[in-house]
């Protein structure tokens, strides 16, 4: 039996020492959520053990890696929701601004922190910040990997060759780390020093901060389809698992973008935990085993492989980051091959190449904020083909990816560009001009895989909707996810951005056997003309949560129609009719 809620292997002591009395600070950076957050759980558990309170600190760095209104707006609106949720748990939230190595250290000192907890990031800048803060700190500093299912330092002690070498290591560790999350421990009140320090920082003026960030980053405007925050993230996950998981086999077809989960922006900002996504997905292992296995591969293996790459390789975004000579040698050998086209950064940025497919991908990213996953590979490989050198290709690809993707500035982004251009985590392929042995992709190959015209026309519609200022999020939705947040549990307050959110309704779905049993009970009572029993069964069914997948799997609608036929015009018939109508709405996707 483990004595603590958080597995000790998830925690690295950046600065050791005893935890004395005082408040516990959680310097939240990469994992911007209240639920399912191992770093926050560790902070609350530590505070509870010393009878102290917790303050969550977020430090805003306004020039963070070239982020614009799109990324800042999404992040700040998510943080506003976080503050509201923390309040319900008696936890203070403060927003600092500036260099975290100064602001966080000073705040910790001012409030006499007993412990400083932070989350994990494998990126250079985040690691450097944590190192300096730990160095300056007067209290212990603990780094918790709250982002990965298996903590990056536990998954492997070294840079992995690729998915095939990491997969087995992760699998061995799932029994230990892929566990349910405990409740957040209740924390005590803040001591007067901490209380004063919080008061001195003052209340966050969200309206002012968001409008300032949105104005400053106006060159890359916000997108309307992705509602930020934990509740929206959870609804996106549920919508995907309940309604779109069965399409996941089509994830490499950019003309069918609704096959993807759409989770990457939420995962990037830590508004949802990948472990929560993995646990929920596992519940579908029996009904959609293939889709769950593939989703798991992307969500856990590929994503954690990207963290492994950046954690053990500080040159994760440059050619020298490729440690395998077959790749660096081949790129050198072909560095002077004649390029069929050479475009400037400006031409790339405006989608002005000769290739309508490439231009569509670029515009999907510029206007929609999320390029389809398959197109990202084609897009980056063509940048290699149409620039002066691999170095320039990598520079352009990372610049554009970080500037426009809502999920940009992420280990998966750096590794995605490195995989496409430098062959990281890949193998050598048949040699050809410019690419050498780096895997090649062509327009013709895409035409064989999916309907290129359909993809281009979808992007044209998206761009037209954005340019026309269409306020319908569905029209501006690069993933065509059609998640109607307004009609789902994230209420109008969230859409208006007040931060006063109703709790997300996360109802558990009825098991298939139970649904079938209830319908059979209603049908047999209806056929026997036992109206009261039929009404009882139908009333239970009326309150039973169902998903489209469940309705398709059980085919209970067809059976219920027998009651409708039999009891037409009676109360039983009317209730059966209303129920069938509600199920039809679930099936056609008019509500979440
Ligand atoms: C050139 C290039 C650039 C990329 N840039 C980014 C980026 O900036 N940010 C980013 O999060 N991902 C990036 N990816 C990886 C991948 O394309 C996206 O994660 C995916 O398209 C996100 O959409 P989704 O959540 O709907 O995908 P889904 O297919 O539903 O995947 C679910 C989750 O699995 C993870 N995942 C899926 N594919 C990959 C992958 N190839 N590598 C690592 N993790 C993966 C992501 O966390 C994703 O959210 C890039 C890939 C390439 C080739």
C-alpha cells in the first residue's frame, strides 16, 4: 500500500529539505487545470499534512515563444475558469507577470512558503526557469510530472530510438501509473503572511488582461470553434468517445476531419489530462477495441515519445538534434540538389505556392488554428523540398507551426517537424533528390489516399466563413467536430466569458445490456397491455443517458417502435414517441 496519494516516482526534488510550516504554492505552468492534476494533488496533500493552505500561482510571460491572441486568449480564458473552480475548493489563485525566476521566487519568499510545487515541462525555457527558481528558493521545490501517463523520467532513462522502443517500456509501467485519480484533499486556511501576500497581488482583472493580450497578438486572431477551459475539454473528450471514436480509423483522411479527437489544444495547455483521456478511452475497449488501441498509440505512445525526445535532447528543434548519422549524412549529401521551387517565408505564410493542396493546409492552419494531422506531415515535407536548405526548412516549419497552431510550441510540434524534415524516430527510405533517405510524400500519393478536392473545398469554406466574420463556431471549425457547447453543459456564461460556469454534466452512460433489458421490459409490458408497467419502464428509459454509439450497437430504437405501433394514441404510445424522438436527436447529432 502506498502511503501518499501521489506516486513518489512522479515527483523530482529540485530542491530537497523538510517541509516546515506555511502555505504550499503550486506554480502552475504546463498543466492548467484543477481536476486530474497530480501536481495540484501533491500540493494539496502536502498542505493538508501540515495544516496549511494552498495558493496556485500562474506567471504570465507576455512574449512566450511568439504566441499570439489565438494562444493567449485560449490560455487566459482557461485560467479564468481555473480560478473560479479553485475558489470552490478554498484555494487562492494569483496571476503574476514578468520573469518567473524573479516573480515566483519573490512571492514564495514573501509568503513564507513551506513547499513550492511545480509541474513538468521538457522544453528548454521551462526547464531553465524551474532550475533557477529552485536555486533561489528558501523552501523545498518539487517537480511533478502531471502531463504524462508515465512520468518522463520513469518511462525511460534515455533518448529513445522511436515508438517501437518506448512502447514496451510504457506498457510495463501502465499497471503502476495508469491509475484512477484520487479526490483533491481538503486544504486548510492560509496563514496571515500568505493571506497578505495574496491581497497585495490583488484580484485578477481578466477583462483587462485578456483584451490587452488579444490586442497585442491581433496578427493571429482567436478562433471561435475551440471553447477554452476544463469543462469544454471534458465535453470534447466525451463527444469524441461517445460519437466519433468509431470514425477514428479514418483519421488519416483530411477530408473527414471529424474522425480526429480535436483534443490537442486542450492537451497542450493542460486543460485536460492525457491520463483522464486514456482512462475514459479504455472504457470503450470492448465495443471499439481497434479505435481505442490506435487512439492510445497517438495519445500516449507518440505524445510521450515527443516528451522523451525533448527531455533528453536539448537540441530538439535543430538539425543537430538528430543523433542518427544516416539522416544527417543524407541531408548533407543532398543539400545542394536543385530544388524545383524555392519559396520565401512570406510566400509560404500566405499560402502562395504552386500547390493547391499545400496552400489549403497552410490556410487551414492560419485561419482555423488547427491543421489536420495528416496534412501536417505533407506540409512540413514540402517545406523541405521547396526551401534552400534543411536548416531553413526546419526554421520555417517551426516558426509557422508555433505562430498559427493553437496546439503549437509543444514537444509534439517540435518532434513532428523533426520527424518530417530530419527523419527523427523514422528509418531510411529509398534515396531520392533533396530528401535523400528521408521519407518522401507526394501530391499523387495524397490523391490515392483521400479526396484532395474535398479537403481543399472544406478549407475554402472555412476561410470564407472566417473572412466573412461568421459567428457560427461550426462554420469556422477546421475539425467539423460540431460540438454545440452552448446547448451542452458549458453554459452561456462560459461563452460570454464570465468565468461563472455551471458544472459540466458528466453523466455515465448506461451499459448496453441494461438498455436492452429496459427496452424489452417496456415492449413486453406494452404488448401485454399492462400500461402502468410499460409507463414505468419508459419513464426509467427517459432518464437513462445514452450515446449514439450505444443506440447503434443495441438497435433498441427498432424494438421500441413496436410499442409505438401497439399503443398509438395512448399515453404509452405518446411516451414511446417522445423517447424515440429524443434518441433520434442523439443519433443525428443535434445535441451533445
Ligand atoms: C509537422 C508536424 C507538426 C505538428 N505539430 C504539432 C503541434 O504543434 N502540437 C501538437 O500537439 N501536435 C503536433 N503534431 C502532432 C499531431 O499532428 C497532432 O497532435 C494532431 O494532429 C492533433 O490533433 P488531434 O488532437 O485531433 O489528433 P488525434 O489523432 O485525435 O490525437 C489525439 C492526441 O494524440 C496525440 N498525437 C496525435 N498524433 C501525434 C503525433 N504524431 N505525435 C505526438 N502526439 C500525437 C496528440 O496529443 C493528440 O491530441 C504535429 C505533427 C507534425 C507532423
